[in-house]
C-alpha cells in the first residue's frame, strides 16, 4: 500500500496520491489519463477523480501499479479495481493489469479461446496475484504462455505450475535454462496453431519475439509500440540491448504481415486499419534507419 508520509509534493491535494516509490512505468497514465500525469521522472495526480467512472479507472490504476505506489486517503470498495481485471480490450483479448515490478510494469494480455480452438493464451507474465489468478481460472485458465522476451517473464513459473500450461520462448533469451516447454530457435516464423504465429524479431534482446493472433492482434513486447508524441509507431532506441540495426531489420520483417492492433509490453496500445498500420510501420522503419 502506498505510504501517505511519502506522498509526492507534485500531487494535487485530495483523496488519490502517488508516493515516492513510483518507478515511472506509465501504467496509471494509460489507464486513467484524466487523473495521473507524468511530472518528470515519476507520476502524480493532477486532477482528482470526480465521477464514478473516473474513480473506477483510478482504482484500476491502483491495482495495476507494479510498486503499490498509488494510495487514497478515503476508504474505497477495492473490488471495483480488483474485479476490473482482466479488462476487455476487443474481441476476446484482455489486458491483465497487475503489472510486476520485476518486468518494470510491462503489460500482459490474455486471449480467451475455447479448449477446442486451442485454449487460452497468456502473453507475458503479470504478477501472480490471487484475485487475478482466480479470475483467469474462471475464464478457462491458461493453455499456452507466450513470453516475448527475457525481461517480461515475471511470475511465469508460478503460472506454469498453477495452470500446467506450455510456455513458449526463444532459446536466445534463455528458454533452455528456464525449463521452457516449447523452445523456439532461429529467425523463421513458427505457427503455434491456425491462429497464432510467432515471429522472432531480434533487436531489443537477441531472442525477442512477437505474436500475431488472427492477423489482427500483434503482441509486440518491447519491440514496437505507439508513440502519442510522434503520432506513429516507434521503437525504443535507448533500450535496444542487443542491436539497433538488428531491430531495424526485424521491423522490416513485419511489413509482410497484416495487423490492426499493436499491443506492447511498454509504450502505448494502438488500433487502426491494417493499411494505415502499414504506413505507420513504414514511417517507423524510415526513422529507425536514420537513427544511429
Ligand atoms: S503505475 Fe505506479 S509505478 Fe507506474 S507510473 Fe503509475 S504510480 Fe508510478
């Protein structure tokens, strides 16, 4: 729980606040942009929630925060935030909330499918929090856990143990030593089933992969995200741990695919027609090539 004594001075007075433990992951600003802002290297409350919906979003942020840095001075029904996750995005795709500090608040997602169609897929690992685990169990559990790369695996062992799911990860990001059930090798596309295509995209890490679901949803980990500032797709130059030129080359591979949603671990989600998304991808690649 957030510590009132550590309340950041940048918060406006009132009920909700952020304390000094904030790691600036951006989750609260994405979930409740009407309440939280970036004041530099941390977040703070710039406007207190007034409506029921604003309060719900602020409570969702409190639950999703990886470091429990968001608090309230008044008592709230926490179930409002807790029961909101997994939170529906589109079709049968959900945002898990409950981000983990060990993955710096990376977002994870749940694809809900009947067992006859391959079962549920968890993309990257949220925190192994009791209420979330119970909700996922009620939604059919996890058949496959897709791990985009080594930074965002958080509590994958606990999820694998609980749901007996197969985990999918690339050998170059240490899948072998982690006891991963389905180890991907090389740079070629791998089809997990008729709807799920794994595309290795080395760059951010050597074994980074993205997952394309139904040629519509692209789960991108730390490879690709939307930039609201540039108003186009972007990649993160400062954290291209393995190789920026490789990441640029990997980005070009994605031009062969259609997708309408970009669902990243870090950075912003974006939805647009496949045609417009391709144009954004081309702009991103052009910028990457010009960036050293
Ligand atoms: S979700 Fe928590 S850690 Fe992340 S920016 Fe908000 S207050 Fe900070």
